[in-house]
């Protein structure tokens, strides 16, 4: 069932006429009913579908044959689907690949004139969009054809062109393999990611050489993505800003294909890097400028809004943060994002509630219910465990619950000993120690400020770590400490 659902999703996403694909629910008989049930989400599993269609289970041979026929039609439909014009690069890439597939078939039938005609079309598209691997295939097919007809002079000229292209594609594949190596390692454990750190500078140096030598889109993309991975890992967000701005400059000068380059992704990374580099004012300018690159119906819009919102909070532009949160909450597609994303937005909302509880967008937010229901020390909340601990502590502080605060102190001590051993956890460790002072100093803001001055100064001097290790600071710890000190006299503890 999952395979069929995935195929329908792909057809819907790429088709210029979604809903009128080659596979229509208007087909007669059980197949039409099956298609309608799948596309409308009526069947949660094969068992559901088999029972509703045949009154049996999924082992029924009739149901298996029905699935087999439909899957075959769906895969065939992918070969002929008319690609949406808005997906220009994909449309041209698929068109080029289809031309070459037909040309290979014609070559087998020795229809050489037709082969050369199709190769010419494929070459024109490939050159325009820098599809170098497809261009190589077209040259290869053209060269094969010229061994059977045409002059030796033409053959030799085409062979030289082919060999030059072969070198370009070979270097592109080398560049791609480096990027894939880095990405595969960075998806692994922290230990594996650390081990890769020593290798990445050499890899980036080689990628720079390749991109400079062949100046192709794919080689630049490999350099661009690998550089972002490396600088994110090391926490050098100023370098990420430079890399993204370099990409924008190359687009503007026509050095790389604007049709193929993902400007929205570049904008997302640029805004994120400004957040992590603490360049909040410029980051907010970029966030506003590039806002319209993102479709509000997509998950990417919500991801972009996370960085936009955090920039506003870190810049202490809390009114803007309220406006941005309202946009997110008012978006009817909020329920389509993942549960992890929803929970992050709940965390952001809770922190904003602490800062500005009177904001209209927070009117229906049940702060108490959220705090008491959320759990910490969870792998699926990696990066947010400290944020949750802090939020729970703040809740008991606002509530004036001495017993609850004393219990949280023990939780904080245990968490520091167990989870904050590495140097990259220093900021979180320092802030949790500041929180503990609020209890040991009897909730006296003046005393906490004096006794915590040493920790606070060290906190300001400690940079945020690289993204591979960082606990997320929804509100910068320095700002949050000041807010907590202001709140303490009101807590009535």
C-alpha cells in the first residue's frame, strides 16, 4: 500500500495536471474504486483495502493482482507524465532523458539519421542547463552513430568533444562522491562526525580545485554543500554567510544556472547562518527580503519561519516575534507539519508566553498544560532537552512553588553530571548553574546577580558551539537570565 501511495504522491507533485494524471479514479470497476480509495485516504492498510473490495484479507490473489496491475500502470505513467512547467529544471532534465532513451532504441534499429536528430535536441537542452552527465550520454550516442555513417573528420571532431566532456563528468563525479562521503558521515553519531572534521578541510580544498577547473554547476554545488556542512559542524557561521553570498554573486553574474540553483535553500541557510552568527539585524533584513521565496503551503515555509522567529527573539524584537508566531498559527497547513515541528513551535510559544503573556496570539495557549505534559531526556528531542528543563524551572518560579524548584535543582544537577560533560556544553552548563543560584540565594535577584556575576561573565565570553553538538537557545541565555531576574520579585516565592 505504501508503495502505491508514494507513486501517486510523486505523480501528483510533478504533473502539470494533478488530478488528471494517466491514472484516473474514473476508471471502471474495482480498479477505479481502489484508486479512489487510495487517493482519498480511505484505506489505511492493505487489510482495509482487501476487506472493502473483496471482503477478504490482503492475501487474496485477486487483491494481489489488482495491486500488481495498478503499480505497473503507475510506473509506466512516470515515464510519460507531463511535468509541471513550474518545475523547469526537472521538466527539461526528464525531457532530455526521454529523448536519449528513444534515441537508444532507434540506434538499435539502425535509424541513424533519427538518432542524430534526437541527439542534437538533447545536446541543446543539456548545454543550456548544464546537465553534463546527459550531455556525455548524448555525445557517446552521437559518436557511436558516427562510426556507422559520416566522415572521418566529423568523427574525430566529435570524439575530441566527447573526451573533453568525459573529463568534466569524471571530475563532477569525484566532487559528488566527496559531498556524499561527508553527508553520509554527518548523518551518523557525534563520534563519527568528529572524526570527519580532520578530513574535511582537505576535501574542501580539492572541491575548490575541481570547481575552479571545470566551472560547472554540479562541481560548484558539491563544493557549496560540503562547505556548509563543514562550517556548520565547526560553528563557523560567518564562513557559511560568505559561501551563500558567493552563490548569490555567481547567480547574479550568470556563472551558475539560476534555473537549477535552489535560491530558497540558499536563503534559508543565509538566514540561519545570521542567526547562529548573532548577526540579528542583518539576518532580519534578509529574512524579510527572502520571505516570498517560500510557499506558505509547504513544510519549507514553516522551517524558514522558525529561523525568522528565532532571529526576532534573539534581537529582542518581541513584537515582531508575536506577529510571526501569529502567521504560523494562522496558517491552515500547520497540522500538516511533523509532530516534532509542532512540538518545537509549542516550545517557542511557551518561551514567548514567559516574555509576553499578554500577546493576543497566546490567548488560548495553555502554558500549564504544556509544561506538565512535556518530557525531557529524550533522543527525539535532541538539542532541546536543556530548553525544556529551563522552561520547567521557569514555570515553577512563576508559580512560586518552592518544593517544585528544589526538585528541579536536583534534576539540573543530575542532568549536568550525565549530559553536559563536553566542552561544547559549557554554555548550557553555566546557565543551569545560574538557575540553581536562584534557589540557593533565596530567590533574591540582587544576590543572584552578584553571586552569579562570574558565571554570567564566562557565559558571555563562551561562543555557541557548532551545530552538530549544540543545545538550542530559544532565547539567548544572557537575555533569559535578565528576564528571570526581573521575574523573581514577582514570583512570590
